C-alpha cells in the first residue's frame, strides 16, 4: 500500500493507493501517527482506493485511543465499492456509522437517495 500525506496549515490529506484490509492498515495508522501536533482536520482522499472491508470502516469511525489526538475527519472522492460499504453500514447501524460527520453535505435520509 502506498500512502501520500499532504499537510496544509492545520489540515492533513491522506491518500491511500490500493485496498484497505486488516493487512494494509499499518501504513495508514503510521501516516496518522506521524501527523504534526498542530493538525486538527483529517481528510481521507479515497480516489485511489479500489476496495475496503470492515477494516476501512474501523479506521474511519473508531475513536483514537485515549491520549491520541482526535481529528475532525472527513472523506472525499469515494469510489463505488467503498461508498456502497459505507451506505450499507449506515443503513444497518446508523448510530455507529453516522455518515453526516464523515461526508460533508450528507442527506439526512440516505435511503431516499440510494439507487
């Protein structure tokens, strides 16, 4: 897995290239752990992400361990498979997978906008 990180002011953009699963999480965690202390916003640019499983969901939604920085997290450039996984997770477990905090301008009623 290749990971590109770009820092602009207090924002970081992390762009993984490939697939996210249990075995590819370490480079992503390393990228987050190496962010400078002044970063408060984290944008996951998923344009080059072709596949993710539950490991990607955990990466996006599980809170950081106590004592680690808490980032305002968002995603952009979702491709079909990762988007479908997020929508299914939000449908099944809306309290755990609240897309309104992750995807800016998420409609309140996702099911009305699904194809």
